[in-house]
C-alpha cells in the first residue's frame, strides 16, 4: 500500500503543476492583452498599430481557450491578474514583447507535451505557433525602430 500512496501523491503533484501552468498561461495572456493595447497606442504608424492590435486579438483568442480549458479541468473560473509590467516606451515595449513571446513558445510546447488530451495539446501547439509569429513581428519592428 505504501508505494501506491506515493504513486497517487506523484499524480496529484503532477496534476497540480499542470493546473498551475495553465493558470500561468492565462495570466500571461491577460498581461499581454493589456500590454499590447498600450504598445499599439505607442506605435509610430498605422500599419504597426494595426499589426500589434491583430496580435492582441490572437492573445485574446488564446486567453479564452485557456480559460475554457481551466474551467473544464477545475470546475472553477480563473482569477486572472497582470503578472508583468509593460514598459512605457515603444522600443522597450517591443523588446519586452519579443523576449516574452519567445519564452512563451517553449512554455506552451511544454504544456502541450505534458497533456494527454488532444484538445489541450492542439490549443497549446497552435498558441505556440502564433507566439513565434508574434515574436518575429515584434523583432521586425524593434530592428526598424532602433
């Protein structure tokens, strides 16, 4: 009976970590939604502003998918919060965004790898692809602005 208890403890820890990772993803998307609205207002021209707002729409879509996943797994509504401060200048904001998007790609792929549910796997793989694309846009604008 002792090894079985250790096995259940390990499963509970793994499940709790998975839920925690999804909460972190929700908070990251929530923070990005807020930051990219600010960044779009700082953009120097209409084309950049529109692209950043399009990226923000992707983040809103990810946020809603992740909230749905969280609710299905826990039966609770998440309590999102801003977890990162967005810089106040356009150049610093672009650098912050591109670094954050790059880190997020790996984080989302890790979540996808941990999941056995096809919907969750696909949602995080799709989001990782979007985040990679966002990083390229932010890098392009960052290089242009420097």
